[in-house]
């Protein structure tokens, strides 16, 4: 089992910052709980029983290690570099989010917390949170922006079946950032008995580090699987989609100190990055430094500091901010960030489905699209690892309507009329 | 002596506690928010927080969040808020304070923000998500000191005495104690532990204490008074009253509250 805590030159400093980014910009009432969380987390990291419990759950509940697949057909079709997929879609619950949920659940249990509050965008973090809450016997509330609540109904249904209360958030833009704020407020109001189980490498310190640490299992496994499969020491490129950025940091983290491995984060280009509100790409979309949701990073905002609306076909990457470590990695030039548009992601989903028999989540389809673009420009002996953060089941109601509109509408109508 | 200190002296001379109220600039409209401030000043309110609306407020409860969202939908941006402050500060003779979130300050730059706030006539600043721990990166407290505008520090219930010392040393103004953990919003019952909390604060500092969050009636004000605090803060309850019974209703409600402060 590969899970372990690692250190890199790009880790948080002792004041909770990644260069100018990060920090804990929170009201006084949250200061002590965050200090307590950090202290407890540092102790847990040094406790072999804690690490062993996480390892056991990773292996026997999540289904780790996840497969590492050489996309021979796709690589041949595209022409150029060899594309490998780290398939987090084959975890229990179908996405990488389960990794940091397991880690935080064990931490919450260690802290004596029996209630969980979480936010979710696409629903995968919510589903994973609901799942571990059922497993650990936690009482769980998940906040979800109303727009996401409506477009990710299958996950809402499953969360409810797992015993979680799902609350649609009607504030602001009714998306992930509003769900995150609602969850943080809930935590503030129930601070003594509730663990705030954050779902990406965002939020106040120490959350970005905690989430990254548990996601690092993805990169560690990919690293050893790549070596075993290819006989080479390291890949030429690692590519992953970035909303808040948890799956990307999970893949990138073990490679950060090796400058030979090029790292590419793929943001949601939506309908194009030229117009604010049409996309969720912080780097290509010229986001500026701000302080929102308790942390300092790059945010899509106007000149006065008001956070902008975003758009993506995929709820999981439809987010106005980016994890503070990503902002730092961008500033340091360690990771390249690019934007992939909705249509390109849909085309990549179809390409991967037809050539490899794998239907990716729409978020991950952004990374696949970038890998296909890049592979064409490289020699056949070059290698690319793509993190498939999740599988595409949850997106059925979006992708089917987009790709087969007439058939899908007829099917939905038949379900309503016929039953 | 700051304008806030002078107002506190007047309150002490009257042997009563002070009342601080809150509006969101631009809610329900710019004109109506101006009228609210005038009504508040006329009914004997001692301090008024003018909130610059922000898209992502992490400490606002549902009532104020909704008001902020509507103000933003009305197109209100910080520049207009400075204009409203300038106009009203020249008109009313009680201290007006700006309340907002740090991203609004950060976007403008702490120095420029503090200087503009002073130029507009604001007498204090409340920015709940700008903690002391980040000051070395932000220089916000330093900017406010240089501009000569005090920061009202927001405490947490159950802060340890050492922490209270640390915060009060930086604030040099009113200390704002939330009556409970959580977000703003009117509640029927106030916590009973307020007296102990205020006594603890008074062991480390003589700075005046304002208690807010959930304050919505004359009885609550009685409780805050008996707890030993100098100021009661009413926010969401004013907006709730405005929505239920208009500006006249707010006037009646505020008279009840100012009466309770003086009783």
C-alpha cells in the first residue's frame, strides 16, 4: 500500500502560507478551531495507528490501488505520445473525492466529532462524504448550490439514500462557492460537535494541506505503477483537471520536486475565456489576487473585489477560485495551466469512450482533451499520465442531453408518461 | 479623543448603554438605505454600521446576506458606498462606521481604503474576516492607524484572557462580542453566559464592549445592560422589521430599543 505523507519544496510554510497565498482569513470564532484542527492533524500524521487505519480503508473500502491503464488505442488514434490513465473513477463512489473523505473521517473520529458538514459542487465530494458518514455512523449535512443540486440529481438521490441531509443553497450564484460559504457558516454555528469536511484544496489553513496530503496517494500509486509498467523512471507529463484542484495536486505532489516532469492543470474554459462569466478558468481568464472563503488566492472577480459568476458544463470545475497552492505553483512557474472548453471536453469524453471503453467524468474529460492535444505534438516515446478524477455516470443527464438530445428527451418523456 | 470615544462619554454621562444599528448600503435601494440611517439617527441610535455589500460574506446570516445580494443586484459598488457615507456623515451627528469583508478592502488596497473611509467621514471599520494573524502580510491594522480610523475588533465567545489581551491591544476601540458562535441573525433567546463573558473581558481591558448577533428586543437590551456591556448591536432585526412593516415600523421598533437603552 503506497499511502504515506511526503514533503516537497512547495509545501505550506509554518504560518500557513504558500508564498503570498493561503492563510486563514477567518472571523475570530474560527481561529481556535482551526488551530486545534492543525495540532490534532500534525499529531495524527505522526501516529502509526492513524496512518494504518487510513491505509486499511483505502485498500479494503475504497479499492486502492486504482488501475493504471495504457490507452494504446487512443494514443494510436491521436498519434504521438503514449497516454496513460490513472483511473480514480474505479474507486468506491466513483471519484477521487473518497480519498480525502476517508482521511478526514478518521481525523474527525479521532477528534471525537460525530457530526459532519460539507459542501459539494458536482456531488462527488458530497456523495463520498455521505458514504463515509454512513460507514462511520456520523450525522451528515451537505450543502449544494441550487444550480448544481438541479443538474446533479443522481448524486443528490444517492446522498439521501445514504442518510445525509442535502440542502440546496439559494444564495449568490447558487454554485459551489455559495455551498462552501453555507457549509462554513453551518460549521461556525455548530463548532463544538461538528467537523467541517472540506472537499478541495481550498479554504483556510490547514485544509488545503490536509486535502492534498490524503490525495497524494493518487500520485504515489501512479508513480510506482508507471515505473512497473514502462520500466522508465518517470513520465514526461502529468495532466489533471483543476476546479479547486484536489485531484490535480494529488497527482502532481510526488512529482513537484522533479523538474523533468512537466505538470499541466486544465481549467474549465466553458464557452471561451475571453468573457468573464463564460468560463471558470482562473489562470487563462486573468483572475486576480483576492481573499475569499477564508483563504488568499486567485479569484475571478471585478475591480471592486466582487466575485464573478462562472460557467462550465461540468459542476466540479465550475468554481471562481483556485486552491492557494495552485496559485503558488502557477506563480513559481512549476505547473502550466490551460483552459479546455465545454465542447472540447465533450469530444474527449466520446473519444475515450470509443477507443478505450472508459466514460470519464466531465471534469476529467477536460484533462483528457488536453492530453489529446498535447500528445499530437510529441514523439511516440514520450509519456503522459492523465488523472481520471472520476467516472461519468453522474453526468448522464448532461451528456446524454448534449450528445443525443432527441433520443434522450424521448426517453425522459417515456419515463414520465409511461410509468 | 476619537469621535467614537466622545460618543461613549455621552452615553456614560446619560448613565445608559448605547445602541448600534446596521444597514446594508443599497438595500432596499440607495435612497431607502439613506432614509434608514436618517431615521436611526433621529430616534436616538448612537452608532450605525454601514455595510458595503460583498458577494461572498462568510459571517452574515440569511437576513443580511439576502439584503447584500439584493444591494449587489441593484448595482451597488464600493464607490457609491463611499458617496453615501460622505453624504450621511455630513448630515447626522453620530459616528458612522463601515462594515465589510476583507476582499473589498484588499481590492482597493488597505491604505487607499482606510484613507478613503476617513475622507468620506467614517469613524470606524469592522472587517470580521481580517484576523491579526495575517496583519504581517496585509498591513491593514497599520493602514488604519496611519489613517486615524479605529478598527472595531470582533471577538469570539470564550476567547481566553491572553487572546483578549492580544486583540484589545490592537483594537484601541470598541470590542465586538458575538452573543453566540455562528452567524448574524435575530434570535428569540440570548445566551445567558454574557455576564461572565463581559466580566472576563473587563479583567484584561477597559475598552467598551458591544454585544451583537441575535439582538432583537428591549428584553435583549436589558440582558446586555445587566451583563455589563456598553453597547447593544441590532442588525438583522431592523431589516426584518423594515420588510414586515416599513420605515414607520422601524421607527417604532427603534424607539422601543432606545427606550430600553435608557431605562
